C-alpha cells in the first residue's frame, strides 16, 4: 500500500505552491498532484504520494517534509514582508 497525504493550502501566493509541486516532481519515489480550486475562497490541494516501502519510503517522506517546510516558511516570509 502506498502512502498518500493531502494538504490544504489557503494562500494568495500560488507561486509558492507551484514551486513546491516542481520540487516534489523531481523526487524519486514521490508523486505529486496540485489541484487548484475553481472558487477563489477554497483551498488549493496538494496530494503527495510515496510509492515505496521501508527505508526508501522513510527517506522519501523526510525529503518531502523538508521541501514542504522550506516552501511554507518562504511563503510566510513573503506574506509578512508584503504586510509591512
């Protein structure tokens, strides 16, 4: 059984999510789908699937977590700068 995680993002800056999608597409053992909403008030969904098991899955999950964290923090920083 593969592991899949779906994350909902509420953000005005879609370029960060596009960046995340592109970074994750380059990861081995990882599938990613970005689903942009038709309604502007709905969240953008990012579905991340890890295709392997055992140590390879653990390593892939760690790389995914690092990339998600990096992109989320970059998005926060840019939103804070825009508010100043």
